[in-house]
């Protein structure tokens, strides 16, 4: 039986309403806007190269972020690790209250050859700033994203701008 899932757009709207009504502190705003990136890894065919990645993502998929993080770190130390794992590690770190460390992981991803994660890197970096109480920086980053109508997170960024003003 599939688990009940609330649509992300509804969550963002509800969070914006709660925050704009004065019910949110900076840490509450962080918790309200942070949603871990969906697991797109689980289900891949297991190989000698990706076994550690799949093991980490099994924990990530269950919400065991504190347990998944060290496995992702170990996996990323391998020479042939997929750079996209930095995004999942950043989400683990954000979920466990480590926004500065999460931002460092996103920096690794930003410097990599992968350009498929540009929108995700921008959004989760804004969340790192938000979750480390850098409100002005988060607001500026959210405005930049909201101004790009084709950005994956434009609606979420717009809601965050409204919540932070």
C-alpha cells in the first residue's frame, strides 16, 4: 500500500502562511522549507562500484540521515564515486542540523563536472544559508531563484521570499 504523501507545493504554501502569520522563527522557517532531495538512486542494479552508495541510500530513503551520512562520506572518498552523492550528503547534513557542512558538500558538487544539479545546488545552498540564520543571504538567493521562471525551485523560492520579508 503506498504511503500517504503531501504534495510539495501544498507544504510550501502552508509553510509560507504559517511563517507570514508570525508562527515561525528562523529555525522553524528552516524546518518548514527544507525537504530532502528525493531518492533517485535506490532501485539501480547493484555493482561493485555502487554498493556502498546503495547501502547509504537505503538508510536515506528511510529517513535515517545520521546513519546515511557516514556511509555517503565513505562512498565519496572512492576514486570513482558519483559526484551527485554530494547532494544527498548535503541533505543528510541539513536534516541533522549541520548547514555549514552541508554547504561545503554543495560546493563540491558545484565544482564538479556535473551540471545536471545546478538548480538543486542553488536551492539547497539557499536552504543552508537559511538554516544557519543567514537570513539576508538566504533572501537574496531566494529572490535570484524566484526571478528565474524555469528554475526547478522557483515556486518554493518565491514562497520563501514572502516568508522572509
